[in-house]
């Protein structure tokens, strides 16, 4: 008789991190379950493109973060060993345009899942996708687990609330609940609304003569950019420890949006100054100027470190966009 497979439930399985995490856990022989909105199931080619190659290896359940009842039903039935809560309205800029749905979905969604685990599957280990956006207007550089939060957007505020809910459920109800405070992490599967993919895709299109200009907002802001494929491993490592805790995950290096632009254009032998235009409308009402992680704790306790260098990441994104555009 084969060993009983561990079960995992992933919210946000159709996203960048969810899709890489699902692939990682399939390789680790988990039985993978994912929550998807019903509308996404009706539009597979657009919404499920990141998981199309693993659809026959995972179990998809239709539910909504806005419905406690729909989440309870799934958690009660599956009783997963591990739950990774990655789903959110994660686009910072959009969170200013629609504060109410960002706060409602992100805060209530996290609360519903924690509460459902507490009442119906208290042995499930829980991972919350917290974010470096919680540091916002940074109080200290580099940022670690002890750095105070100062969020600068409705998105950042929603993540602070989720982080505190997770900590409170851990302390009050003794759940195995962890937060990963992940700094920006990118890949060829990044959504087009985020700046790195917007740039890599535009560079590939410009190189192929399909586009002439690239409009960007604040290119002076600095981020700690890592590779999403390195980061999903850190999520899993957090749930394999004896006791739950919170961890900062990043690279310890910071680069500006302009640095990303320069490397991306020069990789295809183009001068960015000829193509990049600044559009003030793309500036945010409140910006996060500089983020850089101190991931010493993750290195010591999880034995985790990032593998991909910034330049490699930029080049891999441009190359992948060039390849996929040539295939069309
Ligand atoms: O912006 C600037 C923008 O939207 C990065 C999310 O995954 O990481 C991400 O949040 C920077 C900002 O990511 C454009 O003002 C300039 O300073 O790619 P982004 P983000 O806001 O850092 C954290 C860790 C998360 O948790 C979030 O969910 O780039 N920027 N021009 C621009 N940004 C965008 N999107 N578009 C522009 O045209």
C-alpha cells in the first residue's frame, strides 16, 4: 500500500506564486487542491493559463474569498494538512482606485479562512502571504521581522490586518499559522499590470517592431526584486518547522525601476531613452520609495537563500517574452 499523500489547499492557485507552488508541491507528492472563482472556470484560456499544464494533476474547487460558507465547505471536506492563502487583490495601484473591495476581500478573505480552519480543521497548518508593502514608508533599512509597519496604500493596510489576524490566531487559538513577509518577486508568469512584466513585454514588442513607446510612472522607486520560483520554496519551508513563526523573504539587494529598464533594453541592444516616456498619471498618491530585505532569520532558521541574481531575472523575463511573441 502506498504512503498516504499529504493534502494541500492553495488559494490564488491561478496566480504567479500559486502556479509555481502547485508545481513544487506536486513534485513533493502532495495531493494539491486549489480554490478558483467560478468566473475563472468559465474563461479557462485567459484565467487558467498558468496552470494549464498541471490541470490534470490538481483538484480545482469553485469558491469565493467573499463567501465564508463556500470556504468552510471546502476546508471541512478536504481537511488539508497545509493551507497556503495567496489570493488577494494584489495590485497596489488599483487598491487606491477601489479601496473598499481591496480591504473587504483581502481582510475578510483571510479572516474567513483562519476562522474556518479554527472551527473545522484546527490541525491544518496555515501560510499567509504578507508583503513588504507593510513596511511602506520604511522606519529602518534594511527591513526585518522587527521593523515597524507603515503601510502607504489600502493594499498595504489590508496586508497588515491579515498579518495581525494570522498572529492572533496563532497566539489565541494555537493554530500553526505563519506569515511570509515577501518582498517583490517576479518571473515570466508575472501579471502584466506589474512594472517588471510591463517592461519585459514592452521591450520584447519594441524589439520585434510591434510597439514604439513604453509609458511608465515613477522609475526612481527602489525594490528588492527576487525570483518567484525561489520564494515558493520558502513558503513551504515555513510550514515544515516544529513551531510557527513569521519570516522576511528577499534578496538583500535593492534596484530601481530604472535599473530594470536599462538592463532589459540593453539586453536587446536598444537605448531605453529612445523609447521610455514618463506619464505622471501612473504615479501613486503615496509611494513606497525604497525596500530592501534583511532575510537573516530565514537564512538561519529555514536554511533558505535566494538563487537568482537581479540581472538574470530581468534577462529571463525579456527572453521568455521574446520567445512567446515569436511563437504567435
Ligand atoms: O510597482 C513603479 C511603482 O506594481 C513597483 C505586488 O506584488 O510587490 C508588488 O507591489 C514600482 C512602484 O509592484 C509603473 O510606482 C513605475 O514603485 O510592480 P509594482 P509593487 O507596488 O512594488 C509587493 C511586494 C506586493 O505585495 C504587491 O502585491 O514600480 N512603477 N511605473 C510602476 N508600477 C506599475 N505597476 N506600472 C507602471 O507603469
